C-alpha cells in the first residue's frame, strides 16, 4: 500500500470518513482514459521487450535489494 492508501485507511480508522470507499471517493479524481497511439505500437513492443529482458537479467539482485531495505 502506498502513502495515499495509508491515508485513506487512516481516515476510515479515525472516523474522519465512514469507510475506506467513502474516503477514496473524496480523494480520487477520475480522468478520461488515454487511448494508445496505434502508430507507436511497434516501438512500444520493442521497449517492452527491452524492459522484460532487463527485468529478467536483474532478477537475481532482487533478494539482495530486499535484504538491504530491511537493514535500514
């Protein structure tokens, strides 16, 4: 949960909002959906493939990073 989610839980827990859903209604602003540009599909696919390769290559670092976070 991020800071905004924690704040919503806090509002509900302290009675400042009757529920988490009610707290969210007052804090969340919906905007129109953004549609992807079909002309950029090929480039997005290339970038996503690069992301997946980097993610796979660096996955061995994740347990160490999690351990390091626990030390701070």
